[in-house]
């Protein structure tokens, strides 16, 4: 059976918000994105819509070379790779394309993030946070990674899952 790779990138920009989240989670990486591109010119997530303003968030297309990651030049990351069958790969891409086509309808679920911290779902229509989004688009492609609901998946859960292989860890600016 032919397979293709998807990538999940865990990152830490070192921003005040990231440090605050890290203080609570005790995790090294507190943001995650998904990509189909091994050069990471296009990653998808829920995060800052404007690199200088963490309070305006939603569905975003990110890049190792622009935007928030460029603004925070000391960003560290962990790049993970997972092989999926071609049908699942196409379904994940279609799920993300739906978000891209409707990006103005989506918002960052700040309150849901706090709910997840205490194990409760606080859903808002058309609102996600990064790990919830990445887990959801994978789950909706019928790729079952956890028994845990998508809203409870944390960035570190990807790092510890047996289906993911580490490709790179270090400064994003030094990625080749």
C-alpha cells in the first residue's frame, strides 16, 4: 500500500504567552501545526493572525520563514513525521482546504484551552486551539491515534505517540 507523509511541528517561540502556557503545562513545546510540505513553507494551525498581537487568533497558514516564526527568531521546534495511506492523506488535505476556504469563519478558542486544562470541553462554534485543530483534522480523516477526544490532545501527545518519527529538533532558523 502506498503511503505519504504528514508532518506535525511542535514549537516554542519563547513569547510571553508561550512561557505562560509552558509554566502551566511544564512542556517544552506548547504550539503545534500540521504540514504536507517537508520544507515547511506552509503549515496550518490555530494561532496568531498577526505576529505582534497574540489576542487576535484563528486559523492560520504559517511558515518557518515568515510571520510569527520569523518575528521570534529563536523559536525552537520538534518536527515529527507520520506515514498515512493515500486516502487518509487526501482526506486530511481536504479537511484543511475546507478551513482555508472558510478561514474568516474560524476563531481561536481561548476559553476552550482553559477548559482542556481542567479536562472539560468548552466548545465555541467554529473555534479551535492548535492541538485540538491538528488532532481533529487527522481524526476526521479516520486516522485513529488516541481514545482521548481531540479537544484534550496536547502538543506533547504527538511527540510521545508511536506513529510519529522525529525528523528534526532544534532552532527553527537552523532547519535545513
